[in-house]
């Protein structure tokens, strides 16, 4: 069982990477306890907003480490980041299984109307550096994994499944795919 004192520097870790804390949407906002808050951070250096779960790490999930999920999109698209994180965290709780890197969750139809985004891929953060992905204790041991959710199109999800998420990542890099924009097209 995990406890809050296992993660004493989580807020500092998140603000150090994601930016300024804006606000937290409580777990009970929908009249029931969904099991996690959704916390919004605005990056002052770049025009992006991140939404991260807070409390998923306390749920009984099958995973390598306790985890939280984060999605970063352009400022102004934080409602979409909120939706993607909330839907994915809901699936994680429903399945009682944590999300791992290279996991692809895809829907038959677009998750967000009028976009090509059909799902998400769990991946190390391409935006905030390697130090963001793991929260470490005072002894340097990993105590929490932060899984970044990258919005993915149907074609990209199929490619990642047939090949590998790392090969998709290489295509994204070659094409300079704007992963921070929910309105982007497929890189394939």
C-alpha cells in the first residue's frame, strides 16, 4: 500500500518540469469519487498546458511502480488534455492495470470530434526530459512513474501495433509532427 509521505516532493517535481500550478479539479467533481484529481499546470516558457492525475498512485493497480498520467497540449487545448487523461485514467481503474510505456489505447472512432485522434500512446515525456518520467526518493530510488499520453491517430495506432511504438516515434521525429496539437493530421 502506498502512502502520501512516499511522495513528499511530487508538487515540486511537477512544477519544476510542467510549470506553474494553475488549479486542481477534485476527484469528487462529478458527485462521486473517481479516484484521482486532475491538476493543471501552465508552462511559462512555452505555450503549453499539462493535465496530470493526482491520486492514481494510491489505487490498487497492477503496475511496475505506482503511476500518474499526464497529457501536454498547446495552451487553449487543455480541455482536450483533460478529457484524454480522464478517459485513460478511468480505463486504467476499470481494468485495475496500470499503463506502461508503449501501450496504445485506440478507439474505432475519433475520441475528439472533428479531429483524427482515436487514442493515446503511453510514452516517456518527449517534452520535459528524462528526469520528469520518474520521481525518486531521497536515496535516488524510483517511487513513482509518470506516463505521458501522446494523442494518436488510427493510422498511427495501427502502425505502432504492426511495427513498434519506437518506430512510430522515429517517424514523428522525421516529420517533425506537432504532438502538442490535437488538430494535427496523421504522420503517415
